C-alpha cells in the first residue's frame, strides 16, 4: 500500500524543534510534503513522485517568502506577558504555565477517573477556545464529539492547532499552535506507519487540518489534506469498513452548499466518489445532493447571465425555468425522510433558488427560513465560531427571513456571535475571510455583501 504523507499544515515545523526559535521571532510558515511506503514503486514512478514533492515544497516556499515580504512592515512583535489573559489561556491549554497537563497525554488515559478528568478538561477548553465559554457539552451529540477527541491525540492536537491559530495573533500563541500542528502531523505519520490511520477520529483530524488551511486561504495545503482524507476513505473501504462515518457524511452534505459558492471547508467531489465506490455503502443521499448542487451551480451561472444581458425565450425556458423546477422537485423529494442535516441542506437549496430567481408572492420566505432554523436547532450541536462564520446555511437563512422577524433575529444572533468571536481574536477582518474565499454569483452577490456589512457594523 502506498500512502502519501500530505497532512502537513502551513504552520507546521516538522522535524524542527520549536525550542530553536525564540519568542522574539515570528513563527515560520512551512509546508513539508514527504513520502512513505514508496519502496514498492518503480524507479520511474518514484522519481516522478519525488519531482512532484520537490515542486510542491518550492512553490510553497516561494509563496511564503512573497507573503513575508509583503506583510513584514505590518507585523508587530509581541512579547509574552504572564499577566495577560491570552497568555494565561494558551499556557493553560499547552500545560506550560498553570500546572494543567497537556491534552496529548491526557487523551491516552483509559481508567474511569482519568477519562472523567480528560472529558472535563477538554470540554472546558473546547468551549473557551472554539465557542463563547458557555457550558459544553450541552447535548448527546456534543458529548460524542468530546469522546471522539479523547480517543485520538491527533484530533486533539489538530483542533488545538486550528483553535490557537485563530485565538490570538501573539507570537507565543502562534508558536504553541505551531507545536500542536507539528505534534498532529507526527501522530498521523505514526498511525499510518502502524496501520491505524483509518479510524473515525483520524479522518476527523485530517479534515480539521484541512479546515484550518481553508480559513487561511491556503488552497495548496487544503488540497493536500483533502487528498489525504480521500486515501483514508479508500483504505477504510478496502478493509470492509464504512468508508465514511455517519457524522462525516452529514458534514459533507452540509458543506456541499458552501461548495456552490466556491468555499468548501471539508467537501470535495473526490470524497464523494471515493465513498460511492465502497461496497459497504454507496451513500445515495450524499451522491444525490452532490449532483443536485452541481446542477444548482450551473443554474446560478445561467441566471446570472440572463440578468446581465438579454437572453432568448428558449434560453430562459431550457436553461432557467425547467432546471429550476427540476431542482426544486428533487430537493423536496430528497428532503423527505432524510437526516436533519440533509433536510437543512435541501431547504437551503430551495431558499437559494427563491432568492436568486425572485420568489413568487405565494412563497413565504420567512416561513421557509423558519423551517431551516427549526431543523438546525434540532441537530443539537454547536459548531465552532469559525465554522458558523463561514456557514452558508446561516447566511442564506438570514438573507431569506423577513426584516425584523424573530427568525431573522435568530440567524443574525448566531452569525453575530461567531463574527464577534472571530473579530475579537486573531482575525479583525472577518469580511476579508469571506470575500477572499467565496465566489459570489451575480444574482446573490449584493445580498451576501449587504449581510456581511450589517454583521460587521454590529460586531
């Protein structure tokens, strides 16, 4: 079996001791791509792989140097201050200041007392770093997530790397994020080497690292992690294991809506294809909504074209009206009896069409948005602030609900909490994150922009 170790975040300092860098230095941003399991390859194939890896590393180095040159004049070196709240939080997380143990050894505890202590510790840190400090977990789904964290150090490490990367721009915080990213990479490499890289938690770790790169607009590293996840999915299928855990399938079903607007966090068609080829399950719901969203993407381009320049009646009928009714019909059929996440994504598809086309007077968009709100609430799982900030489900719901309605207030409050949480930490330019990643279609671009400006002014 040949596996590429492509799970390295752009801030990872693999094989380089973090202690080599002083607190005064800005943390480097390297992406190292290496190879494992190539002994059985032909000389030609091995040479091609090494060439690809070398080109990738040099491309990343050039991009890093260009960014460093551009940003140098804007950077301000910050020194650790033991009395600073940020410093207290990050040293507590890393186990370097408050006496709290590091999550890595904690997650390996197996006795009941150790498990309870780890559960409480990780729950507290997750809430403080990824949410708003309120009680966590507050549902069975959230408790399951904490248990998944406990089961795999790489998931803890990759989560902390992403969380701390966006917690504070301070050098000390960024260095700790680097350390966690390096640990996550090393753990993943060990898991692959020992044949234990196909667990649910390992897929979660790799997709978490992909999410972190997406937030940084690092397309090269994001694709590297997605390719790694595809390899794990294929390996699971080859072993007769379900290619995708149910929650990963739900995550992809939700994120396919983001893909419509060019901003997938976890979703890629390659993951769908890999799962669909499995003999254990072919994931019909995921495959159907993926195809539906591809049709929706084409429809949005066509309707944008019709709104910017006159089109023939045949064009309107064949490229807009007929596909619109087909997508609506399929979304309603797929929604019936599906999981809550599938239902939510199908409702969002309907709302996108109504917003882009101009809903007929008989359609109460606030009521449809209300159905979306109730479905989201029924899931009983709170994603992190960065996930909510970049979630098209929430944005579309806020755009569709009537001004001043309780439904719109709910969507706006959910987005505002995420927006404020992100802005108050390492990212002061929340609009920039969205503008640099999302591809706005002509028919909805102004509505997205208006929503972002409103949120930014209130956060």
